[in-house]
């Protein structure tokens, strides 16, 4: 009590009377509290009695239902700490996101630097200078594989000429150059020119999309296949040829026309239109029998009209994308020093060892007759001959002399398949690189695919937008067409071994994933496994390598474990396998043993074996089905819709 009296009251104040102190202690029950605390201290004899007593006071206050100021303050501090912790977590999340964005940018910078290095090695090649009369393009903006003209999208506007007032105007000779071999202006150029072409006299040819008549005017939409949109032609009473009976009766959808007129601003949704001074009906159409009348048509119906279906928006867009992918293929390999080699279509060897080949012969079977005994020696080539399934083996011969080559041509498989992913005739891209291993092969495949899709994104914007609108699932929350292609370009491909891929699928099964085909080591990965790895595990393309030798071809290099081969597959979301490749077996003894295990005779492969006898070296390559590349770039579901004239089991129309 004396201590409390001394410590609790300021020195300047007079000490309270004994009665007042007694009353204070009783009112706050401090006397009993202090006695209990003294007894507790005596029993516990804590090393730090001050902390012990403070703790005791806090417990007593909490038990009485009263919260001391210290507890209130501690809670405030705790709340502040929680807020700070949440803010720190948000900053950490933002930092991680920025780190990922930075990684992507660094990756793209590396690709750009690689391209610049290649340009330096090639002597500073940066695309041809813009031809006279073309839109000027900064050479620094022209990537490898493009001329200034092609990178501008084919625009042929003349360079602006300064007018009297110093403003830019079109040259008197015409702002739109004509096609060099037909004397017309391409519709895509006219549309891309926009308002810059107003006032120019042009000749436009194409096929009628629509022909609407309103009083004394005809509004005819013409498309020449150079782009998705058509140009609107306005025909009035003064237009030469308008009164032609054939024009009025035969210029329905599908008819071909030649129009001469002046480009004017359009009051409609299009920027410009052509005010016709002369129209010529080149080829009329009977609207009652035309197979592609202006209405919706199923893709199945269009396959039966393959000779006319490129006039439709869908097939026209697909073929323009296909064209750009073919251009990107050649530009990529030419930029990187590859030589284009034409491998034979007629072959005597089965590259894949699958036996699903079309045999060719000049032997004829009499009508109603039965086949006689077949003697290969009597046939045209004096031996059994087939349509090739791959140009790889022949490509290897040239790679073993010219170092880096690629093939790009038709191949054939006699598979009686009716799936949406198989054709009997299709095109293959097959590069081969000498003095390269599996890692180099994977790098080449990834760089090639990125180049192709980057080119399509640059050059096919209108067609991609249309295909996405028409064929991307409306309810699907997955990335749309352009986003999928951009993902290929931006994201480094994941790389895992076949064993790791199987383990991922087995783990998914244990967690409840249902598989149609059970994932097992030693078996080929099925499409469902490949798509799961890309779509559910990594959410981007993935390269799987080192496959079991039992499920791969004889020419793939045997690894040191004697169980796997140096093979790789590039897997894509929504598709599965896009590319298949390997390091080739360059060791003669190992190659002969592999052929023996697979029951392949040596004689048909004598030339192939000679490359191992005559200065062998490591080399690698891959193959990619061109139609699968087009399929992925167009959002189409059936591979028969991305090749001009599809052939499959039971069908070889046109």
C-alpha cells in the first residue's frame, strides 16, 4: 500500500488521507488483488516478476469483462499489421505478375536479337527496298522473309506527291497500281487504300456477291478473292452497259463482271465505293441452279462443291491463311540458310514402316476380269513402287551433303480412316539439319512454329476475325483464335520427357481423371493424354521427348539406356501432336540392329545405309503436316476443309 501510494500519485500532490486511500482500495478491490499477486509471485518465483504481474493483471481484466487500454492498443496494432500484410501480399502478387511479363519480354527480345544476328550474318538483309510507286516502308520495320511491299500487306499506293499547297495528294498517274498481268486493281488494294483512292478511275473484276436494285440504281458487291470484303459498285442510268438485258437477267450471285468507274466516298458502312461508268457481264449465272446461292451452306455440302467453294467467305478465308502459312514456311527456311529439295513422290521404300501405302502399277485389269499373277519385274519400274508417305529418307541424303535442307510436298497414306484429322493425300514440311542433335531439332521446331503463326497474325487479321466469329465456340471460355495463336508466339514451349508425361497422366487418373485409353509406359500417348498435358497441366504447347523405342520408327537414334530413342513430339492445345521429329541414328551397327528387330530388309534401304558408311555424322529433323498447321490457324474442326481438294477413303472428287 505504501508503494502504491508513492508510485501512483504525483509528487506535487498532497498524499491522500488514510480513510480516502482505504475507500479507494475497497472500491476497486485492489487490496485482495495485490495480496493474490504477492502470493502468486511468492509461489512461482518467476525470473521476471514484472512481466509476471503484468500478465496476471491482463488475465484479471479479461476475466472481469473489461478490456484494458493495453489490449485495445494491441488489437489496433494487430489490425494494422494484418492490413500491412495484405498490402505486402498484393505487392508480391503484382511483382510475380510483372516478373512473368518481364520473362516474356526478355524471351521476345532474345528472338529479336537472334533475328538481327541472322540479318548481320546474311549481310544486313532486311527485305527489298520498296518499289517505286509503292507505300514507303521503313527498312528497319521489315522482318526477314518480307519485302517492304509484302510487309505493307500488298498495298500498291503511289508515294504521296506534294500538292501546290504542300499537302499530300495522289499522283496523276493513279494512286492504285494495276495487276501486272490483268490490267485491273485488286479489291484488297482498293479497300486498303481507303480515302486515299478517292477520285481515282479503276478497273475492278470479280464475282457478284449481291445485286440489289433500288429505283434507278443497282448496288452490286463484287469480290475477287483477294480479301474477305467486297467492293460496292453503284450502277445508275448513265452507266454504259446497264441496259444490257444479259446484265439485268444474269448478274446474280456468282456471275463474273468487269467494272470501270471512279472511286468515291461512300455514305454506307464501307469507306469508299466505285461509281461505275461502264459494266460488262463476263459470265452469267442461272440463279435457280447455282449451287452456292446466297444462303447458309453446311461445310459438308461445300465439300461436294469443292470446285466452287473457294468463292465462299469461309473457304476463301481458310485458303488465304493457308497461302500465308506456305509463304511463311519458305521464308523461314530460306532466311536460315536451308535449301529447298524436291523429293520424289514415287518411292520403293516405306519410311514409316507402317505398310499403309498406295501401290502404283501400269498393269491393267480387263473389265469383269480377275487379276492374274503379279510380277513386279514386269511392271513399269521393274519393282514394286508406291506413293511416298514421307520425303524424309531422301531429304537425309541431301542434308548429309548440303547440311540444311527442307522438303515441302504432297504425301500419301492408305489409311481407311474417316476421322476429322486424317486425309489420304496431304502436304508435309520436313526439314533436316546435319551436325545437329535432338536439342537443336526441338529449337528449330519451336522457332518455325512461332514464325509461322506470327506471320499469320500480322497478315491475316481480317480473315482471323471472321473465322473466330464463325467457328470459335460461342460458350467456350477458353482463349479465342487470335489469343491461341498469340500464345504460341509469346510463350516458350514446355519440355518434358515421355516418362514425365506418362507420370502426369497416371497421377491424374489417381486423382479421378477418366481416360478412354489407360496411360502406360511403353505405349504411344493418345490425343486425350497429349491435350491434357497442354491444356490442363501447362496451358501452352509442350515438347515431349525420349520416347520408348518400341513405339517409334527404326531410324530414330537409340539412347544410352537402350530403352528410349531421341524422338520428340510438339503437342498443341486443342490438337495434340503437331510435329514429330527425332535425332537420326547415325551409327551403322545400331541402325542395322534396329532394322533387324523391326523385320525390315536391308536391300530397299541400301542407299540410306550408305550415308552411314560414307562419312556419317549426327543429324536430326522433323515433319509437320501442313494441313494440321492450317487447321490450328483457322479454328476449323475438320481437316477436309483446309485443303483445296480433300481425298479420303471412299472419296476422290474433282
